C-alpha cells in the first residue's frame, strides 16, 4: 500500500484544467496551540504530528460531507519528518488502497494529485501536511544548517559571509528594492500592518492584534532592514485537503473549488543576481503566465491572491511579479488600499504567514476554498470567481489557480 516520493508535476495543459476539485478542507487550532506553547500551563505536552494530522483530517472529511471510507488514497507531506504511511493510516482509522509520502512544502503536490486523479490511479484523495516546528524548538539559519540539516545549497555557500538564513535572503532583496525605488522601512511596514489587520478578522490567526507604523518601527530587527513584523511565524499545525474528480465533486454536499491552472519555474544559475537584483521576477512572470494560460484566464480575472509572505518584501515582489501592479509600485499599491477588501486584489485576507499561521504554503489554501464557496464571513470578497496561490521560494515559483466550481 505504501510508497514514497512525488511523481513529476503534470504539464500545464488546458485539457487538465478543472478536471479535479477540492471538496473539503480542515485545519488545526493554530491560535490556541500557539498560546498554549507560549504559556506551557501545568500538564501541557507538545502536540505530535500524528494527532495534528488526525484533527485536520477529521475536520476536512466533515467539511466535505463524506464517509471516510470513500477516501481511496492518502498523500502525506512533512517538512521535517512524520509517521510512515502505514502508521498514519491506522491512526486515521481508514483503509485506502494507496498511501504514500508525497513531498513536503506546497510546491507541486496538488498538481501531482490532480495528475493521478486524471490518470485514474486514484479517485478521492486526502492530502495531509503536518509540522511541529515550534514545539520541537526548530530554528532556521546560522549554525542550524551545519550538521546536515535540510536547507538550500546557497545557505552553505554564503555561510562564511553571514548569509545563511531565509531572512537574510529577504533582507538583501529589501535593501536592493529600497535603493532602486527610493523606499524606506516605514513604507514597507504598511504591508505587514495591512496583513495583520486582515488577521484581526480571523479567530484562528495566531497574531490578531493590529499594530501601528510607530510600533512597527520600534520593533527589533530580524535582519536589517526587516523588523519583527516583516517575517513569518513559526508554529505547529496540520492542513488536510480532500481532492476528487470534478465530475464526482458535483454530487458532493458543498460547492467544489476547481483546480484550474498551475505552473513552476526555477532559477537555473546565478541565484544571487536573479533573487536579489531581479527579485525572482522572471520566474514569477513565466510561471504566472503559464498558469493563467492553462486556466484560460487573464490576470484581470484573478480577484484574490494568497502569496507566500514569508517576508513582507517578498509579498511585494509577488504582487508586482504576477502583474497586479507595475514593478516598483507594490508598496504604494498596498498603502493605497489595493490589497485589502474593496481593493484591486485582496491579498492574504486571513492573515497569511506573517500573522495567521506558517504552514509552508498549505495554510492559505483553506481560505481560498472558503472564499470561493462564499464562506468568508466578515472578510468575504464580493463576486469572487478566481483565486491564485503561490509558493514562491528562494529559487523557484509554484502558482496554482482555483475557480468556483459548478
């Protein structure tokens, strides 16, 4: 039953568009678990990935309105390890025909599952991602990569000069952006401030309290010029997506969300120049255009964006790169109210990675599903038909386009 490894992502072909749908989503209690970890009351024990995944799975199945027995495949995703497929199957209490470890971050696993559904290999899949970074004391950067810990090769290459963390990458981007476009720290601060305002409407967001620009400027640096509020959270949690064929989805209780387009683009060489000077724009543009073509849409059709805001400046890069506003105008675009409700492209509307949760690209998919179903509540985007998510790393870009199902 069990196997390992993610098969290559299917090509971005029009005939694959809208052939599969998300019919259920489930998440863990990010805010409650984070607060408990901070306070560590008597009797507190760190959550284990098994139980986090079980909670997300149960909630996704309930959301889909299906019997767990209808799930014939389980795809597991861990960044730093987790239970073997056979063990997780027993823990979930299901008996799928297939179960395997399908990768980790949200960089290709959903198109991979769509390809398996289209081929007839599987019918209804539970995609589970689980991580325990915070309770395990996971750190990033510096000497944490010196003992063979996972990390991009560039972290090792630039380590002698202090460039050994994700935050250092984003800080270099920000310095270049400020110099080129005449922006300042306090200008950039509006981006995380707006995302925090979005989080204030989300009861499951870890950080819900709004802050001012003065508070932003008074906060400590992580890597100059980026402040505390500019960088994503580190937390524990799990996400589950129930995915099936679009045809089967039409008979399920809730409105399906179709997977309409996807793509990927990688830096092939000269990472320093492409990432810092070009800010991944060639990769973002290429992948975005290919995903749009697959979906049969233009950028003007996208009404909601969930970007990978591992850092505020990186969210600006993506807003510009995908064509929502011209190069160098992303910060002003945000200050002008264009990334919030009523603006051109409501962005990270539930709080994103900087304020709601950091689930390595997975955490924003449930919000996309809720929005396209019309279940967004106080933060619902009016008249929404198409959303875009993007897992934009330091060396590659993976956008996915979702549309309202029939």
